[in-house]
């Protein structure tokens, strides 16, 4: 019998309103869009973006949004400052980082999410988040009106590790004294579900329509878990377990 429902955040509950998870919604207020899109196609930009992404991974233990702001200032300096045609300087970089961290309207909520979270709470399930993310997600969820539905909120930035590292799953199970076999975990990335499965958690894969991120990471041979398009379908699946 399922008692606990653990959920990923990105592409499970929310999606970015920006063109990229790592840029704020108002990014093109700070640079010309057409010039940026040309820069983005260059090999040098791709190299620097990978370098910046690694920097974020290597400096991922973040105690609060101020820490998040500091690492994103550094990230944007790595990725954007080498391209003078974009018109960035140190002060503008700080403004972009501030927008990234403190714009709590940066993510959109899939249409059925609030109703399903409400239903699951009323049905007596314990709910938890297991997400590779940053401290600002808490205030984003509060802004969306869904934070209080969750009994446990596990973010990679608290531990400096990412799914499928065991800390991510144990940090969700242990506070609830939850058993894996009494839990499910919904995520869009197959490797993250494999990590949950090691602890006996029932894995379900969510594949939202037009989710290019999932298409990139979930190859056909990896599609070994029950797959659903939304939380409503997952609810129907739980009822059959």
C-alpha cells in the first residue's frame, strides 16, 4: 500500500518560463536577443557554458539565497563576460543574478498540479520533493501556493550531491520514517528512478508533452518504468497498486 508520494520538481511539477533553466525570465532586457542567439551557437560559448555548469556543480552546497546569488554571479561572469558584444559588465551581471535568484515568478505550474496535491493530502498521503535545485525553489513554491503541501523538501543544494546519489532518497525517507515499498517517486529522468529503486521505492516516469529535456535523457532502451503524462494519470496508477 502506497503511503508516501515523492516528486521531482522540474518538468514534473514546474517548468521554466525562461528559454533556459539557468537564465532569468527577463534576461533579454539586459542584452540583444539576436546577438545572444548567435553567440549561443558558437563553440566558445558552449565551452564556457560547460565550464560554468561545472562551477555550479562544484560549488553546490548553498545555505541560502545569498549563497545562490554569489555562485550565479560567478557563473554569469564565466559564461557572459568573455563576449563584449553582449554588453555585460560586472554590475549588469549582478543584476542578472539578482533576477535569477529573487524572481519568484520564474517557474510555471502545470495545470493539474495544485488539484492533485490537494487530493493527495486529503487522501492522507505524505508528500515530498526530491529535486536537483537551488535554495530559491522554496520561495518559488511558496509563491505558487504549493510549498505547504509537502512534508519533506529535499534539495541537492543542501547536500552538494545530485540524484541518483543515495543521500537524496534517504533524506526523504528518513524524516517520515517511510519504507521504500510504501512509497513512489515520480521523475522525468530514468537514472534518477534507478536510484530510487535501489531503496525499494516504486519508480514512475513522467513525460510531459513537448519536454525536450526528457527526450534527450530518456533513450528508448531506458524506458523501463511505468510512464505517464501528468499527475492525474499517476494518481490512477497508485489506485491500482
